[in-house]
C-alpha cells in the first residue's frame, strides 16, 4: 500500500525544474520516503532527488513501489495547483486493491472544499541506476537562489559557456560573447574551498537547473576539479512556500540535486 499527501505547489515546482533535463522518471518509494535519479539524453547532466517522510503531510508505504512517470503528464495533472494551499494526495490504491498501472491523484483546495480526481498511467521506465560519488568537494558555498538564476539568465544571453572559479571567499563567473566579456564576483562568506581552480560549463544546463530556485531561498554549489559540479536545492517542509536557509550538505535533508560535467578542453 502506498499513499501520501504533500503540498501541491512543491510537487509542481519540482517537476517544472525537471522538465528540461528528463522526460520520464522512476520514483522508488519505501518506508523512508521516495528517491529518483535520471540522466538527460546527452548523458551530460544527472538529476537526483530525495523526499524524506518529513516532507509530507501524510505518508505510508508498506512495501517498495516504483512509480514510472512522464514529467509532462504530471505537469498537466498539477495545472490546477495555483497556491500553497493546495494539497495533492497520491495513491496506488483502487478501492482497497493495489493498482500497478495507475497513480491516483487527488488535488484538494481546503479553502473552497473543491477536489480534483485524476488517474495517471504508470510507465515502464528503463533507467540505469548510477553510483554518485560521495567524496567531499573541494569548494562548497551557498548563494541566493533567485539572484543566481537571474545571473545565469543574463550570462546565457551573452555566451554559451561560463567559466566558474572557486576562491577562498568568493565564486567568480566569467563569460565571453561576441564583442562582450563579463565577470561577476559573488562573495560567499560560507565558502569552504581547499584549492583554487576553474572549470568551464555549458550555460544551458545551468540555466535549466536553476529553475529549482522557486523551491528555496539559497542553493548550494559544490565543485571539485575534473568532476561534475553539483547544485543542491533543499525542499520545503509542509506549509512552507520555499525552503529556508539551512545546512543542506546532508543526505538526510529532502533535496533536489543536479550534476553537470565540465566541458572538455579539446586543445
């Protein structure tokens, strides 16, 4: 038996953040919560998410269940969700029986006592489960999520790649476009950087990732030379519009994470 209830706006924003990276996903749910991992078609970017039971208003999962979902379909199903008052109920039950082909969705508006009822077909999604390295990162800092989103949007209008440099107390982004070069220094008081280095990344991937900015106040950026950069968005608890500032470098915190490989110097 699997059933849960969570804030509708949180669910909708998570899938909005996923839509440009992956089209189909497997959510694996058990007694501890739900996890998901998927790669983009080019195998440059990886997304993973962990939903602990503290993220839900109600949660029950008697045995492990895999929910194969279309990202576009879930976005269509959550279109009625407009405010943080909406509660979404998910269940694999059909009456008292387990339904292996359909995810039952109810969207409740407590203020109007209105409820939507939907059925979403479950998919058979074939995905390889990858091992994500758990070695400590050389540079870790947090930045204002929405400001960083605006910065990347601006850089994307200038260039296709961005160079990111980790320093003792700052993160430096630089890009070079046609007839224009820009550099932005972000002072990060909480920066932990054991070595100074820089790497180049495709801006389009980073721009897609920071669509998760609506989920939290600050995002964590973690880098090590020669390895994928990680963006971590902490997920809000029930009743929160966005996650508050917290220590998010922990697998115990419900989060949405994106990884992207640095560009390879072909010279």
